[in-house]
């Protein structure tokens, strides 16, 4: 969390609510930056505690879902789904919302206690499944990946639709961190399917899932899921790698991370949107811009075509601008 957002939340926790809200509102209005996204999510947490998921909370969630943060964006997209609203509409669900609001305001101990209690008290029910997902998300963000895996795997197996897709999206982060890339590929393939709007998924969540799936395939095209799709559908490796970016692009009315444009437009060699996407990433944060550069590097061998002079020239110019090494 950016320091200026944390300072404002410290004011809130100390009881200076009007000043904290004013500072966060100012930061949230500064454009597409990491600080503005975190400030908007903090404001959503304040509104969530006071007035529920509607009104100003929804407005801030929509801002975050349209941003670039790979943790906050998917969470905001899930919070905007009808399933999330339905599962949290009961009295017990409102207790879970208070724990989530505490997390968004930076009170992580209170959030974890609430999620653990709800997961235990409602295990086997929809509310317990949601609590397990939120607990796994919190554990991931506090760098406790080993502990996060159990509730996320459980929730992925118990849920369907967007909640299953979100649980699998988070689970894949743990598996990738453990170098279990084939398992991560299978889990993300499932997440890609469950989050797809055609299957009752979420227009807001699906681009985030598809992007993570596409990044994994681009970085390691020898995964079992790539081989299986090539065999089963008689398509090329490049088509398998491109499909998640294409899916994210065509179902990104709520969320459209700039990395999607980088991954999608490289294939037809329409480099204008690629440059624009990279500029947006650079404005957001250096870390996200570096993700964009790595994605270009990973996709190079799927895009380069010596028979196509405009494509080759455009790719070479992009390569020079990004100062990337040539793949071996």
C-alpha cells in the first residue's frame, strides 16, 4: 500500500474520519496510478462498512476494477457480481462484509479473525466458501502462501462461476510461486472457463483471469495445457497462447488491464495500442510497466514473422524502444 494511503488510513483508524476521507478522495482523483487505486479501494472499504455494497462503494469498486492492480482489480470485480451481493445479504453475510471492510481499511488482524470465524462457522455453505476465498486472498497479500493454498483449493472445488474462477485465479499464484506450473496451468484453464461470461461468469473478473492465464502460457509454452489444446483442437502453439488475450479483449467492458492490449495487439502487429498500453502501465507503476516489457519478450517468438516486413519493422522498433534483449 502506498505510504500516502496508509497515512490517511491511520487517520481513519485514529478517529479522524472526515480528514481521512478528504485525503483519500483527493488521492483517488489523481488519475490512473497505484496510489489512486489503493485510495479508491480504501474509500470503498469505508463506504462498505457504513452503507453496504451500493452507492459510493460501488462507484469506487468500478474505478478499481478498471485499474491495473492485479490484486485489487479482481477483488473489486468479484465484489460487483450479483453472486457476491447475494451471498452477503444475510445477517451473517453482513458480518463478513465488516471483516472485508476492515481489510480494505488496513486492519488486517480484524479481517483475518472475521474471515476465519466465518469460514469455520459456515463451512459447507456458500457463505463459508466465500469466507475461505477472502481468507486466502488476505493470506496471499500478507505473504503466507502456504496457509493460503488450503482455503483457496477448498473454495475452488466447492464453488462454480465467478467465485470458483476467482478462487482458482488466486490459487494459481501460489502454484506458480511453488514452481508448480503445470498444475497452475490446469487451475487457470479452469478459472478461465468458470469466469467466462458465456458460462455465467463475470465481465469484470474474466479479463484478469484470462490475462494471468495468457501470461503463464506465453512464458512457458511447453506446459501440458498447451500441448493438450494443440492436440485436441488441431491448432498451433501461437493460437493457444493468443486465445486468452483475445478472450480478455472481447469481454473487457468492466475491466481491461493494459497488459491485455499488449498481449492482444502484438499478434496482428497493430503496435499503436501496444505503445499506448505500455504508457498506461508506466503511469500506473514501474512494476506493472516491467510486466509489460516481460510480456513483449515472452511473446516475441509467437509474433515475429520475417515474411511480413511491416510486422517485423514494427516489432523491431518496439524492441529498440523497450531496450529488450534478443531471445535466443
